[in-house]
C-alpha cells in the first residue's frame, strides 16, 4: 500500500493542521514542526499551545508527524495529552 498524499492548507500561525476524514468522520492531525517545551521563533509545537486545540476534537484522532525532532519531554507531554483526551 502506498502512503497517501498529505493534504496541505495555507500557512497559518500554528504548525499543525486538523482535517476531518470524510470516510470515517474522525479527526486527523498533521504536525509539521519541531516539538519543543518552549517557543523561540513561534514555529515550535509546545504542549501548552497545543492542549486547547486538542480539546476541541473529541473522539479518535489519527496523527501524522512530519517533524525534524525536538524535545523528548515535550513530546511525552503531548503524548500524555492524547492519552488523557
């Protein structure tokens, strides 16, 4: 099976993108930046600025990550947000 094309939206102030999967009705999340505990340039994904967005999307979420890496502790905090959601 070939990987499917990742839908892209116009640039925004956040570096994640929520898509509603028309086939399943579930949310899909695309993360497109470094994961960090704090933001220096405004282009990092942090647990603090991600939490309120996650709460807007109840139910199952498919996550696609396109990140060059980042802070393992911040990534673990985001993982825990998913588990507790």
